[in-house]
C-alpha cells in the first residue's frame, strides 16, 4: 500500500473514533521507561497520543510520528492544551520513507501493526542506528488477538520477539537484547470489557 492510501486508511480509523478524553500510556512503556533518565524519544506510530504525552510529562523531549494527520494533529492539540507543546513535536510522517536525521535515547514502537503488508524491519533498524550509546529500542507487538481487535483473522501470526530481533540483525558488538519475552496481562477494550492478552516485548540497548 502506498503512502497516501495508508494515510487515508489510518485517517479513516481515527476520524471515526473521538479523541480520548485522557489518553493513557501503554503498560509496557511505563514498566520499561519508569526510572530511566529523560532524554530524546522517538515514538513511531504515536496513534492515540498516550505514550507521547506520558513521556513528555516525565521530561522527555518527544518526536511523535504517525502516518495519520488526524492522529498527529490530535496529539499536537492535546499537548498545547496541557502545556506540553514545548516537549512534543507531533508530525504526520510515513516512517517507511525516512526518520528525523538525529539521535535519540529512546525509540518506542507500540503495536506498530497494519492490516496490510508493511515491512517494519528497515524502519526499526534505522531507528536502532539513531540511538545514542546507552539508548533503548522498545518494540511491543501483539502476541494474541483481543476480542475487540480489528484483526480477527484466525490465520494471523504474531512474530516472536526473538524473530523480530533476528530480522533486525544488529551487531552484538553495538546492540544488546535486554528483554525478549511474551508476558500476559489483563486488558480493557473500548467497551469496558476485559480479556487476557499477550504482548511480545523486545527491548534492545545500544551499548556503544
Ligand atoms: C495499531 S496502531 C498503534 C498506535 C499506538 N502506538 C498505540 O500503541 O496505540 C498503529 C499506528 O501506526 C501508524 N502507522 C502505520 N503505518 C505507519 C507508517 N508507515 N508511518 C507512520 N505511522 C504509521 C498508524 O496510523 C497507527 O496510529
């Protein structure tokens, strides 16, 4: 799918749901980043805004990118409304084409899935190269299908974190896999119902 079709797809997804009144961060982001010193963060596919806002509130300088202008605009508006606009740059951007030409201390990609084929490996690999020494790449994928998921395809296959790491093929001289596991949690869907879901968590550190 080309960039404008993908943007149209995601704009339609966000346009049909109202912006969350109080966007919340993802569980794995909070458990991973709490305790890290704030720095420069890149949020790939920032979607509903919760992660970027949470990071900025903790002192991170956040570049938040999404192919959907609706998502990026909502984040920018919310950041202005709560006085965080000096810490968040929200942009409509197809991360397959490029990434901002600068270094980061954290790159986060949460549930960066699409209902169409999209090769994420090049993007994640570029992002890993843009980490400063000591910086972190956090990739959190679905490991199971929640009852409310847009993708109820019984054939869907969620790559294990080890497979994602193997595809990135980062040199062990410069990057270290710090976490690659598949924890379970109880999640709440848009209608308030709950279900057990599995996350695929990959955390890689740039050592030098
Ligand atoms: C399943 S949503 C996840 C959103 C958010 N990270 C979260 O945890 O809720 C995937 C997001 O990736 C964005 N996205 C998909 N392809 C993209 C691309 N090529 N460049 C930038 N954003 C993209 C979509 O617009 C959407 O917001």
